[in-house]
């Protein structure tokens, strides 16, 4: 389509945004999800690959808590959806101690995963996702493993803005299209496919198969 990179980013961002917005309109529950990691060795693409594997593992564990036989084809349309992108800490106006700044920035130069988690209604999980995970998501962070913390915050408004903000590393050239992770994965195309927005600057129209 000979789109500029900026237009491609807008199309991709809103395409994934359509999925989340459509699910929420159908009664699903959105959260801001943040995954932080212990220091991971290797080149950047190796680090991202390790983060993706850990995210997939945690997502799989969550699915098993939400549904019995979570891998059954009949469950797939009701699987929690995660849309994750690499993220870096942004300098804040508030003062922080040198020790706090060092703790937050040293592991992987602050690189972590952040994005949307959209939870289906029903299922075996009786508490909201943020309560289930707790302050650090320790039950999803095996001792000695790469994942340091997994936290969720309910999104009560401006879902489109939150989703777009999560893609800021892509917009600023600090991440690539391949760094975006959509879960659940499948060997076939996802039932909900990203759609190009008619106008990148217009609020997205909900479209779903």
C-alpha cells in the first residue's frame, strides 16, 4: 500500500485497538498489564524473545485458571486476550531517590512489556484480575525465573488512549513491529484480526469477524 512507517504504525495500533474495544463492548473487562523482568542477557532481540516466552507462559497459566480444558477449541473464543508491546520508563517530574531510580532502570535498561489484558465474563476466576494477581503477581513469577512481577490495573475510561500510549516505543522508533505480542497465539489467523482504520486520526470503528 506504499504507506509511510508512521501510517503503518497508526494502522497497526488501531487494528489491535479494534480487538480490545470490540471485546469490551461485548462485556469483557480491560486492564493495563505490566510485566517486569530480572536482568536478561544477550542481544536486544534475544531479550525480547525471552520476555515473549515468559508472557506466553504466564498467559497459559492464567487461561488454565479461567477455564477448565483451556486449550479446547470451544474455549478459544473466550480466552483472555493480551496485547503487549515493549516499554521503557519515562522520566517523571516527581523527585526519586538515586537508589529507587537505579533499581527501576538497571534491569534490561528499564525495558519491560506493557499492554492490555482483556478478560472474558464468566469462567472460574471469581475475583478481578488485579486482585487475582495481587501487588506483584508472585504466583506467576517462579523463583529463579526471568519474570520479576506481573501486575494489572483496571481501565475504567479512555481505553483507546491507554492502548495507544502502550505503543509509544513503536511510535518513537524504539521497538519494531515484530516486538508486538498478541495472545493467544494460533497457527491459523486469529478470529479477531487487526483492521486498518479508515482514518488513522479518527476514533476506530469496531469491526470483528
